[in-house]
C-alpha cells in the first residue's frame, strides 16, 4: 500500500512537471490545466500536451497518466491520440520533440530510505 502511494505521488509530480512545461509553452496559467473543466481552447490543448508528455517522456502507462491528472483513462488516451495526430505537422512535431527532450533530461535525486537508494 505504501509503495502504491509513493508511486502515485511520483506520478503526480511528473504530471505537474509536464503541466508546467505545457503551460509555459502555451502561455496559459498552470491552474487552467489543473482545473476540472476545459477552460479555453488553448488550456485544453495544453492539458492534452501535458498528458501526452507524461505518457511519452516519462513512459507512464495511460492508466497512471489518468490517475496523476485526476482524469479517466479514456480522457488520457484521447489526449494522446489528438497530439499524435497533430504531429503530422512538421513544426508542431519539432516543438513536441523539444518539449519531450527537456522533460526527459530532468535530473532525479536519489533518496536514501532505510539504507537503500531509490529514485
């Protein structure tokens, strides 16, 4: 049980990092991405990008992406499909590649817990 809670906390931290990157890239407040409603079109697209980034850059399964974002798995899957479809545009694809690389390069600090190191 404790391990599952740690994993969820880690997933939520990754989701927030992806939200921050998407909010910054789209120029929308991060609170709009975290809101339970869609807000503006830009905020909805930024939220979809954040879910996609959590899935692709952090290699989280869609079920865990959905949990971390407080959404249904079908919502996370829809977001990823929408962004994948948009990647046919070369400029959008290059932009997404840059966002993915920035998140993949995020360093993690190893914490010692009970004598063992963990990420």
